[in-house]
């Protein structure tokens, strides 16, 4: 499977809606990422034009924020916590286990664009450490069997949307 | 402004409110090291080199971003400051690569200087250099971002000074670097290779690509030898050669820290082997080297013989818009007094002197106020800017930066151009008119403003005449017809008129008008518009004409023209004439002489027997090369005095090697009217001599010994006789601008000097050409100046291989089945050229853009040589063509 082709028209219509809006850049980039899962490089020049900014400047903003990605991500984005609390509770071995299970290193996306593996400095869920997120859902008090079942769950969901 | 007093290192200092601590210190000669600060960039406080200690609070603060406050007391070299500063440099050095030792920035690298000053050899830290690829595929700028300290100066220079936006910060943390869009190499980005970032970079991260390695022996101030902006340069010199060029970074100078690609990199033409180094004369059909004495003798003898045999008007003198004022002055004096002819002109004919003349004679005969806008910095005060037929981003790039900065600051800008030039893309209103239809556009805008009833009423009443008659024709002016001719809807014109109404306008009027077939009429229409809106040269308003050559204005001021004496005094004014005759001790002929075009025509009719050319290459710069060649071949004796072997010098009977701007002393007048004095910072190559000296030698040999004199004595003569060249003004605006600013126009009421409106003249409505379907627009690209003689020799400009492709629209490329890279033949009624095409978005249907100056300036083949501003002229900037795929 490949990441979905960028629907150029869709992209331009999103950009148009923000044209000439003051302070519109970040919300616009968020809207694009929301739609496509990432900010495709082809968007940069049109975004710059609409915001009356230099394309190099827009690129700088995108690459400055960890929240924006310039590469397509998998259907499920895993964020495994490496914060102190999670570390103490064995977060490291959870991460290692997930890496092995998915065959991915940090920052990588599986070739079928099903999974992207990321880490976070703290998910703000220390009370349920060790924790991770899959897309917008939190999973706490992780143990190897729990991880396996979560991953299994997401694998099964495949194609549902 | 309030004054603040404070103590720095125990010394009492004062500064104006709002100054930073750094500025306060610098103002009193106290040095504080800086890396990310530059006087013309907004401070960001990125490097922390400029730390100082606040004695009262004990805080360590960055002086470049801390405003000086009353009664503050700071130390710039306290032990704590030094400790921190040392640590900062150590950390930077730890991130620096080993190649630092052999870096070509050498001793000019600020980081290395500070490290040495602070006694940092070994950092004692674990080195963690951040390796990057070295980028050096282009012949101008080498980027080794491993050496980047992230001071951000390059980025700020690119955004704030040259307003290009080619680079910005990319990524964050350890990966952070200045980078182009998608991290492409510079040549694939929007970079114009102005090199401004390279000269401002404090480290070796950005350095010039050059055959010269190491640090130049010395650096000398000079001025750019290319266009009329006249940027201040710092020339790096080694072994009597200019090996490096940088902007001089002088506050309030026209360019300060900026330059353009020509000025920065094109001066390497100075050292090419095609420089003329020996006098030569034609023997048996080919040129061979001779001594100066032999060459001068031949020139003097032949010119004298021809004058005696065929009369004074069988000789013509072509002076130079690239030579110094004193040289041009002496040259026209030789023509007028020595040879009794007014057959004298200069290359400025090609680049707009007729328009300067028009505005000057029409508005300022009594020198009351002037319509020239003066300094480019005035653009920052302008209420509205109107750019017509000009592409300053290419023709005069540093002036283009001023315009872009104005746009950024919110000044409304109107651009009238068939192409979407860079300025058109940024403008508030872009009037995309049909090529050559400017006359109707300006008339229509005037009519709209008149009908809105908002014009400079009191100005008109006091200082002009003929408004009633003019306004009558405006009220009956046919706007629909104008819309048809220009291709611009009345609504669009209304939008532009709304922006102009009630404002004083700064005009930038370029080649599209100057070389237009209705050049004179359009000039008059602009003048009417300026009169109606009271846009005199004051407060940023008035006319700017992009001067393509560094001394275009000066050559004109010096009287190197057929109808004017020095100081722009009309030849047919007997008062002016007698005053110059008295000074020169000889009679000046009365009849207006031949202009450049007239010289070619006279040569064709075998009326011109001798031509003395100083620093011009008419065979390349004039349209219709074949015709010019045929004409020149009919001339019995041609002298070419120049710095480079070129097309015209091949035809010469005598070649006299002259000196380039940095090899001689003299003054030049830039497009703002600023006088700039240069001195010889290197010797002319080989046996070459300064043009001033050569003219003197020729004059002397012809028996006019009074013309053999010193540059200083001429300067004296100029300053006494021409008010705008008065002494002590070497770096100020000449009097004419000063007067305009100082005089209160409302004080004067002299009926004699009223400026008259001219009548509305309309262009003919034409049928579309059935055979020649396209209109070719000929224009410049920033890599070349004028017809490209000098820039064409620049090794680096040649190495870049700038594209000469003919630009066509996407629509036409589809309709005619021509795509990017295809070769085409472009045929006009006059001639044909062959080139590749390139499909562009910025050009409309039915037009093609032909970059001039490439391939020996073959674009000129398309154009018929006609006298500019003549009623029969077809203009030089565009012509009907057809496109054949080959
Ligand atoms: S390249 Fe030079 S000017 Fe630019 S940020 Fe790096 S060190 Fe500063
Ligand atoms: S050379 Fe000029 S245009 Fe290119 S990046 Fe540097 S400042 Fe910008
Ligand atoms: S703008 Fe003109 S004067 Fe300035 S560097 Fe460029 S060519 Fe030289
Ligand atoms: S440390 Fe893992 S959620 Fe805070
Ligand atoms: S010079 Fe002040 S922080 Fe860089």
C-alpha cells in the first residue's frame, strides 16, 4: 500500500480558506496535517503564496515544530513515552518490544503505511506509567501482553476506515 | 530625541534614547566583540558575544539587544564577562571542524579573530563538529555549513536587505541550519547570487568561489563600475589585481551591505586576457602593437588631415557613459574646441539620456525645482510608487531592493508592465498592458484622476500653465479606446487611479518607455501626470530613471552630447555658449551635432570620415548589427580607446588601451546625482593608460596644448562653472537636488518659469499583425549589464551559464507545440535569431521575452535602427515577430 495521493484540489481549497488571514500560518498547517496526516512538501509554495511569506520561511516553521511532519505517516501513529516516570516503570523494554514487533525504529514508518513509531518526552500520563499513545488514544500500565493485544487490535482494525 | 547618559567602563558616555548599549559604546569608540550584530540588520541577540556586566545588578546582558538606560553602569571587559565570552567561543570552536585552519576566510573570520584575542587555542572540550556537505557547484558562493555558527546574519540580510527570501532557518536544535527551500543547492533556489549573505557572514561558512586563494594583501574603497546605482565597494587587492569584491558596509551609502551579482562577482573581467594592454595600429589589414608615441602620432595626424580635407563635421566623437566626468569633459572639449565640431555623443543615448533631457528641459530651464527624485532612500518616504516599463530587480538590482523594502513597509506600488516582473508580483496593482501601449495608459490614468476632481490644484495654479487646455482634452478623453489599446479594463485603471489620487508619486520609468516608439509622447504624458499631482522631486516623489551605466548621468552633465554644453546648458543659448568660449579660449560651433544614430547615418552616406570612440562598443550595443557594421566600414579612420578587445575595436585603425574605473582617478555621477570620487587602487594592465591621459596626449599632439592638464585642474573648472558640481559636494547630492529640497516652491512666482502642460497625444489604434503574430520584448537580466561586453568576459558569469532562453507563455507553448528546451527561430521584419525557449508563467499570450546581451547581444538583430524619439521610430524595446520551431 502507498500513502494516499495528495488531492491537489482539496489542498488548494484548504489553503484558499486561510488566504490573507493574519496569523493564519500555524492553523493552516494544522488543517493540512489534519487532512493529509502530514504537510506534503508540494503544499509549501502555495501556502507561502497565500500567507505572503517566503517558501523558505514556511519550511522553517514546519521543520521547527515537532508537531508537523513533512513525511506521510502510517495509519496508526504510536508515541511511546520515554519520560522519567515511564522509564522507571520499564518504558525502555516496552519500546524495545514494540520495535521488535513492528520491525521499526524510532521515526520510521512501515512500508505498508500502517504504523509509524515515535517516542515522546512525556505524555503527561505518568500516573499510568509506562504509557503510550496510538493516534489519539492513551494506553497506560503497559505490560508485554497488553502491548501485544493493543497492537493486535490495531492490526485487525485495518481497512475499517 | 532624549539624550541618555550612562557609564561604560567607568567612562561617562551619552547616546540618544532607544540606542542599544552596543551602539552607545561604539559611538564612543569602545569596542565590544559581536558576531550576530550588523548596523543595518535588526538585532536578534543570537551569539551572546557582546555580553557586558551591569555593575549595579551584576547581571550579564547582551549589549546589542539591551537598550541603554539612564544612569546605567556597565563593564565590557570585567573578569566575569571575559570568562563567559571565552566559554562561548570555546563552545563554538568545539563545534567547528578541523578545516578551520585552512579556511579561505583566513584572518577575516571574526570567530577566529575573537578566539585569538581571547587566547583560545585548544578548547579543552570534546569536539563535536556538525558535518555538512560543502556546496560549491555554482561559480559564486561556496557554502560549508559545517562552519556555520547560526548567527542568522545571512538570513536577515537576505530578508531585510535584499528581500529575496532564498534562505531561512530550517530544522531545529543540532540540525538547525540556514537553508533554501527543500535544501536545494543555491542555483536551484530563488537566490540571485547577490552575495550579500556571503560578505556579511562572520565565519567561513559562506565564502566566494574564486581562482584566488587566501586573504588579499590590501582592501581599498571604490565604487562599482557597472550600473548607475554606483554601489560602494571594498576591493581586495593582491599583486596589483582586484581579486575580491565586497560591499563597503558604510552606513547611509546607497548599498551599505548589499550588492548584486554583477558588482559582487562580475568584476573578475578586470583580469581577463582580453584586456587591452598595448596601443595598436592597423598595418596591412591587421592590428599590431606599436609604441604610444607612434599610435598617438597616427591618431593626431589622421584626425587633423581629415579635418583639414573634409571639414570639422566629417569627424565625430563618441564619449562614454562608463568613463569619468573629467574624461568626458575633456573629450567634448577636444571635439568642440580642438576639432570645432558638436558631433559628440555617448552611449547614454542607448540607455535613456533623451528622456533625462526631455524632463530636464521641460521642467527646469531656470533650475528652480527639479523633477528628478534624487536619492533612492527617498523611496522610503514615497506616498506611492509607480513603476513603468522598468524591471529594476534586473537592471539596477540594488535600487530594486529599495523598492522591495518599500513594498514590505506597506507603500502602495503600481506596476505597468506586460510581464509579471518581480515587482509586478509584489505590487498593489499590476497593470498588465499590451507591449508598447504605455502612452494610452498614462493618458487614461490622468483622465481618471482629473475626473475624480482630486489634483494638486494650488500647485497647478502657481507653477504651471496650459492646464485648462490640457484638462479639456482629458475630459473628452475616450477611456474605452484606451482600454482597447492597452488591454486593461477601465475598472483596473480605476483601481490604479484610486491609489494615485491625492498623492505625490515617485516614478520609476525604464526602458519600456525610454525605448518605446512613443517615447517622447509617453515622457510628456508622464510629465503631465507629475504636474497634475504636484509630484516634484521632493519628499521622495519625482522621477527615477534607471541608469544602466555608472556614469550615464555624468557624461550627460559633462556635455558629451550634441546639443548641450557642460552643466546641461543648451548649445543654442548664446549666453551659455559665450561663457564657455571665454573659459576655453576658443569658439564653439553653433550647430547641433550628430547624435549616435546620426553618426551611423552620416557614415552610411559616407559623410563621416573619422570616428573617435572612447569606451563604447556600438557594434554590439546598437540594434541592427549588420547595418552598423556596414556603416562603420565606410569610415576612413576609426580610433577605439577602450579596456577590452571587443566587436568595435576589431574594426579600428588605431586602438588605445585605456583604464577601468579602479585604475584611474576621477569622479562619477550615479543615477541619484551623487558625485563619487575614485582613485587608482591598481595600475592599468600592461602599457594601458588612464583615458584622461590619453585624451591629453592626443590633444597635445594635435596642437591643443591647453588640453593637456591635470584631473585636478578640470575638477576645479567643473566646480566653478557647474553649480551642481560645486566643490565639497563630493559625496552629497549635487546642488540641483539640494535646491529643490531647500526652496519653498510657494515662495516663488515667476511667470517666466511656469512649466507648461503639453497636449494629450494619443497613439494610433492598430490592427493586429497577421503575419508576425508575437510581440518580442527585449529586456535585461541581472547577470549582464547593457549589451554585455564586460559581463560577457567575466569568467564566473560565463561559468554559471545563465539562460539566454526566449521566454514564452504556457498557453502559446501548448498552442504552437513548443516546449521547454526546444530550439526556435525568432524572425522579425529586420532579422532573425535562434535560441532555445523556456516556458514561463510570468508572460502572457502573444508575447515572447528575449534576454538582451547574450550571444554578442544578438537580440539587437530583431530591431530596426531608427532614431529614438523620432516620429518615424519603431522603438527599440519591442517588435513584431514570428516563431518557427527548428
Ligand atoms: S552561514 Fe554564516 S551568516 Fe549564516 S548563520 Fe551561518 S555563520 Fe551566520
Ligand atoms: S546570495 Fe543574495 S539572494 Fe542568494 S541567499 Fe545570499 S542574500 Fe539571498
Ligand atoms: S546594483 Fe549596479 S552599482 Fe550596485 S553592485 Fe549591482 S551593478 Fe554594481
Ligand atoms: S513520563 Fe511517561 S507519561 Fe510522563
Ligand atoms: S552580537 Fe549581541 S548577541 Fe550576537
